[in-house]
C-alpha cells in the first residue's frame, strides 16, 4: 500500500493514517464500486479486497463503538467485534474490542445469535431504538444488550449519538448501511467518510453509500492511499469547528 495524497509514502502506518482527530468524531467507513454501487449481489464483500479488509480492521481497533443499521447487521451476518493482538497498543485504557450498536425500530434481529450471545461483557451490544419498538422484543434484547431509546417512531440520530457520547463512546465508526448513513449526514453528524473505491463497474440498481433523505455536506480530501487499483480516501467535513451534536 502507498499514500498518494497529500504526500507520497510507501507502506504508511495505517494506525497513524486513521487516528481519530478528536475524541468526539463520527466516521463512516464504506466501500463502493467505481460507478458508485454500495453492494454487489446484495453484499459488500464482492467490492472489498485485502487492503480494504486491513483498513476495516484498523478502523474497528481505533473506534470506541461500531454503529450499524439493522439491515446491514442482518444481511452481513454481524457478530461481535473480536479483539485482535494488533489492537492491544491502540486500545490501551479502553476495552479490548468495541461494542456493536445497532439502529433498529422493529428489532427483527437474531437475538439468540452470536452478536448477542458471544459478545464479551466489556463489549455488550447496544440496541438503539424507539418508544414504539415491540415490547416483547425489547425485553428479549435487554437480556444481552444495552438498550437506548432515542425517539418515538424513528430513531433521532442526534439523540442517539448524544447518548453514545454520554457513555464515553465518542469515537464512532459507522459501517452503514446507506439508509442509516443518509440520516446521519442529514443530521450534520458525519465528520469523516473513509471510502474505498473498488476498481469495478457494476451497473444495476444498488444504492449509493447514502440512500434516502437528501442533504449536502462539503468535504475536504484529506488522504488517499492506493493498493492493487483500490483507492482508500479519507474525506473530512469542511470547516470543522467541532463535532456536530
Ligand atoms: N458498501 C458498503 O460499505 C456497505 C456497508 C454496509 C452495508 N452495505 C450494504 O447495504 C445494505 C443494507 O443497507 P440499507 O441502507 O438497506 O440498510 P441499513 O441502513 O443497514 O439499515 C436500515 C434499517 O436500520 C433501521 N433504521 C434505519 N434508520 C432508522 C431510524 N431512523 N429509526 C429506526 N430504525 C432505523 C431499520 O431497521 P428495522 O428494519 O430493524 O426497524 C432499517 O430497516 C446491504 O445490502 C449491505 O450489504 C454496504
């Protein structure tokens, strides 16, 4: 891997390249085809490559919490983030792995599956939901997860992020999907997009990395890494006076 912007460097230190600029920072991490598709045959795996998976791991290691939409958790078969040896130094003073926080209204999740039953106590999963969530599912979820109620009918992203920060989880890594991303951007909460551009054309009707509510956020291209034709771009929100929310 090499950095090609803002300077040129062979084998850059990925931890240094992706260190969070602030303790309160929301980073989206997404992969897309060259024509903007956010999935291939319904999943992100076909878009990814070795370098992308390495960066994915480093970003999880740097995060206080991993945030994901319920559809991503269901389709991508999320389990808990497992601690890695390479994370030991960069997680000093923090739990060995970040918890997974799932945004969901229906709680149509496999509450008896690995995400909920195999997480270590220090990385108990978090359900972010609404007052209108089904009570029986909430009771079931509460056995193995912390529950955040943030909104009546729909999760209010500002309230959700404020709650995570209140738990000391300020460095938020959002792994999608596009419908969640669009709402975070519309709420002015996206500080950074870590975007892998895969050397593929796909056509079809896959969503872009933001799907749904329209918004506009100006970005600055802070860094570009390259490996095997994949581009790894770090876009940072322009004119950062401080994190939103
Ligand atoms: N290219 C990439 O890097 C990447 C990354 C992630 C995912 N993906 C792909 O993206 C697809 C899934 O993304 P998606 O955009 O369809 O869905 P998503 O954003 O992952 O999840 C949408 C779901 O999240 C919950 N949700 C979202 N906003 C909510 C709100 N305001 N209040 C309450 N619940 C809310 C709802 O869950 P309930 O239905 O449970 O109520 C909703 O159905 C998959 O194909 C996945 O493979 C690609």
